[in-house]
C-alpha cells in the first residue's frame, strides 16, 4: 500500500497508525513560484527544483531527484495495482498538491482518499488512526474535476480558475475556497497588495514587531492557514527592498534576506515597522506594484510590476484584467 500526504510532518503519525505501507510526502509548495502550462512532468520537476533551490532549499539536482523518485513511486503503484491512499487537508497548500496527484494517477480505480478539514500534522496518532475509517474511494468525477483544476492553476491567466469557480465543484469540497485563496495572491485593485502582503502590513501596523509575530498574526487571519513561516518572511523581504519599500527595520534599514538564504542569520531578530510608503498603500493612496519590485508567480500566471496584467477585485471576489 502507498500513502501519499502533504509533507513530512504527517508522515510519522500515519506510520504510527499501524495500517502499513509506504508513506510518501509530496514536498512542494505549489502556491509559490512558477507552475507553468505546457510543461510535462519532467520539465515541471526541473522548473520547480530550480525555483526551490534559488529560494535556498537545497541543491536543484537533489531536489529534482527527490521529485522524480516521488513521481516514479506513484507511477509504479498505479502500474502494479497497489492500493493508494491520499491524505490531504483543506488548505491551499494541500489542495494544489491533491489536484496534481489526482491528475497523475490516471483513473480512480484503487485510489482512496482521506480529505479532512483539519491539519494532519497537528493530530495525534489516535486521531489519525480514526481518520483511517473515514477513507473513501476516489470517484471519476473527482479525478475529472482535479484535472480541470490543475490545468486552470497552470494557465497563464486566471480566466480558467474563474470559470471553474462558477461551476459545480462539490466533488472536491475544499477545492473552491482554496482556488479563491490562490487568486487573492494577485495584486489587488487599488493598492496592489496580495492578501498575504496586506495581512503582513496590517499585522505590523497593529503592533507585530518581529518576523515571528507577523507570521503568527497572519496565520490567525486565514480561514485555512497554508503558508509556512519562511514563505511569509520571503514576502517581508520583498516588501522591505528598495527606496520605496513598504516595510523596514526600526532603524530605517531594508529588511534582510530570510531563511534559508545565505546571510539570513539575524533575520528573526529584526524589529520591523511600516514605512511611510507602506502606510500610504494601506490607506489606498499608493500602489504597491508601482513602488516595490514585483516579479512573482501565482500558479501559471507571471505577475510583474509596475502594471500587472491581472489583479484581484476584492469587492467582486474575482480576478480582473488591468
């Protein structure tokens, strides 16, 4: 039996349930960095590995090799008819991994899923064991929906996600909120902030002074927290660069590089404040995309300043063209 789950934190607990089998963690934060359309599995592994390596997460070749081993283990299970059980939560991190995995399994036969609305890594062994009895066969409608979603996430514009959100997505009940949350990472109409950036600025303005405190505050602001601390700190670094930075240290300096990048040793000890331009952006008087260098990915969408092609309209709850 093969168990596939979101990351390393859930692996010991699943192993401790005593149900047997191999447990493979799906190590990739697909809400960060490029997930380009048109790339086959091998090409996508190379793109993802290079991105993660550039963010300091290790050697690109080693990361790619780990992804290849993961993919090959899943493919082997499908070829031999080995039972597969998917353990994925409700948040954006997990839902993107889930649709990638379902796109790869090539059919529903022999695949079961455990899809809780709680965090697997926070459960004790008894709670995880109880979930085992709630597993259910994956249906063809779930695989079909996942394939549509994976294609939409990788598209170079958000129209396919928007169209999917206008349809019936009950086959994967946590998918629609996750996809909406992904679109909220586009620069917003009016201030140019992604939701994560806005929550970080609001946290600092409300008194969070350290990167740890900012992370904790932004976690509380989420309906289903998904962002790891170092990815949050990457956003602080991005907002804290340049002459028109929105965040700075209490001494008025740019925000240094975050872990695990070189030179990040003192990152967590920095005391932060909202810079003048950050206060103007929070007030809706300036546009983040025009002030701070912006070049990042939201799925398959490359978001670049100073005039991004797509933004998120908070009032309408939709992505709109510039």
